[in-house]
C-alpha cells in the first residue's frame, strides 16, 4: 500500500477519535490512538444508585419512592394511562434514583415494576391503541394508591403530647 494511503487512513482514525472528548471540569482532552494505547482499559461503570433488594417487604421505602416517581411521571405527561415501557423509560432517566440500575446494573423490568406495585393494589391493565395493544398502568390507580399511602403515613405519625 502506498505511504500516502496509509497516512490518510491513520489521519482519518485520529480525526474520528478526536471527536470523542473527555471532560475534566472545563478542560477537555482529545483522544488519539497513541493516548488510548497508554491508558488503562476502561472499567465497567458502577451503578449511580446503590443496589437494592427487589423485595418490598425488606425495603418498604422502595415502594413508596416508586409510587412518588410514578405520580411525578403521570403529572408531567398529563395522560390518563401510560404503557409499561414508557413508564420504565421515564423512571430510568434519572440516574440518581435506583430504577436505572435496579437489578445488576440494568433498568427495572416490567415484572419487577408490577411486583413492587402489587402491595399497594396497583395492577397493570390492557391498553388499546389504534396501532395495537399494550400493557400499562392507569393514572387514577397510581394516584389513589399514593394518596392512601400518604394518609397512612400521616395517621401513623402522631405528635407527642
């Protein structure tokens, strides 16, 4: 292969890799082939939130947090129902909460979502769209479960006399 073609291919690789930026506060460093060879291998990222037990009996606050987050999603969307996959996508957007890395670094699954909501009386239902059917949750069921949970918490916390 001619030398110019080899140099051109090397330059193309450097140009493609130089588009990748690694930000360190306000300083950014271009990544080249040589700098990648000098760096250690990238390690697997740890989940942002600590791993939690999928069993709500061991951690009831997890179900409370899930209901609160679902109410926020429903209020933001302003629709009477949402598909399960849309709810999971909404829950997974905030990396500080446990839903993006709920189980072994993966997002919460539909089965895990329904098992967390089952103790509160919230169950999935069939939703019918023009383009097809899907399983999902109704806004009214989630909000009523959240309100009853809040009432139980207020009754359980009584002021000291």
